[in-house]
C-alpha cells in the first residue's frame, strides 16, 4: 500500500557502517510540501523462541552498548547477505546456545521501529532441541551467557526490566497464549 | 546489570538529526580487545492500545518512508523533551485519532531494537474513550487515516502484512490474552 506516499526528491547517505547505514531523504508530502526523513538501513534479523524438554525458554544475557547495560533476551542475530531467515535462525541458535533443531516453525515477522528504521525481525519457534556437542561459536566481539527460565521466572525478569526488549516480551506473550 | 560491560574508549558523533543522532563508539571488550559499536540515539516513544465501546481497536494508517509503504498501526508518537510518557500517550491519542480518555493504564515498555538503538517504547491501554470534538491535530508533515478494527480483522491485516510492526503485533497479542 502506498497511501500518503512520500516521494523521494533526493537522498543523501550520511554514514555507511558495518551494521547500519544512515540516509537523509528529502521527500514530497501528499500535500505537495517538502520535508526530510532520517532513515536507518539495517540488514534484518532473526530470533528464536526455543523451549526445552522441561518447558523452559532458552535465553542469552549480553551487554547492549546502546543501553549501557546487559539484557536477558531470546537468541537472535543479523541476517547475512543472501541467507534465508530459517538458516540464520538455526545458525544463531547453534552459535549462541549450543542447541540445534530439525523443527523450526515460522511464527511472525515485524518491523521493530518503522518510524526511522527498516529492520525486519523474523521470529521462529521450536520445542524440539538437541545439544550440538560442539560448544558455542560466538563472534570474536560477542560475549553471551546462556540461561534457561520458566514462564514465571520470565515474568519476574520482565517485571525487574532485565528482560526489556520487544522480541523477548513478544516471546513471553507467545508462550502465555500457547499455554492458555 | 553490567555483565560483559563494554567500556567506552572514545565516542564520535556521526550525525545529529531532528529525530535521531548516530554515534560510533570504540569499546574495550570483556577480553581486553577493542571493537566498534554503531549506535542510534532516539528520544523514545509512546503507543496506545485504545479499544472502543464496540470492542474495536483504534488504528492509524500512515506512510513509513523507511519501508516505502504504508502500515496500519496503533497510535504512537515520540516523547517530547521533559514530557511524561502518560502525557505523550494522551496527546498522541487526541492528535492522531480524535479520541481522548481519563483512564490510561500502563501496560509495559520495551526497547525496540537494543542491538543498535536506544529507543524505548512505552505502551498504554484504555477502553474508556470519548471524542475530543476538536478534530485531529496532526503535525504539518503528518498524514494519517484513522480506522477501527475487530480482533478478527486485525488478525487478517497481520496475515496480509498491512499490520507489520512490533508494537501493533504486541497489541494484538495483548487483546488475545485479555480475551482468553
């Protein structure tokens, strides 16, 4: 749908980084006036709702530099170029948690922040985990701690804001709906 | 929590925009090595799950330049400097939908994309709406269409990806859990 389309008059790339690019577009508004839009380009990402045989959610705690604190989140990672989201999901699960699976179910996708960024996040679910026996395979600048929590523990972590991101709070809702 | 803290060695502001700022920080990792982090600073935002007397969700359709398409979303807006989130919520509800309320209930907050951005979104709920009789009061570069949908209509819109953002998909789950 192109309702209220904002036509691009000109586009300037402000920054080309390793993860994000930043652009400022001059646009023509539906009433003919002009405005500018600040846009972050992101490759997209994948997250996995991974439930163990004893009904716990597999989580990773990691430091989030934009927030200057660590969060407890479901495992996730950026899409590589030309990689299918399901492959990214299995790869990130293996690398970050030491589990793998043959049964990944697509749950949903969503834009995390459509006002300024094009990041699209794909979410998968599995309750059929097996250990990789290979240990973790983290990126060289990646430090995570694997943790497993029951639904009531997750709700307490959300209450104390150690869980505090969109995809993980979505995952908690997903598990509650699945149990209801 | 500061687990696996990444200490800032230096910080460079790449861009200072109207909505976002972009920084690149050089950091010291937990193992003593260094890396860089690309960070988007955002003022934060507020969204409202607003349910009418006939049990429909109040939505706005608007063009999202980062995605080059329009999405149907729950009403939302950025925090102004020194504004309480609850005030932002009521203001955005009035400006974008023509409804107001005396009963806003805080639901949750979440970081939309903690890997690269510090945007924190506060979500409120109300099912006690009254018309403002003042009409909409949109920003001069803001074009939205107000729509109202039942839960089954929302699920169809999510299926067709006209609803496709984190806060609105959260809101649909919230309504499902409230009904269950």
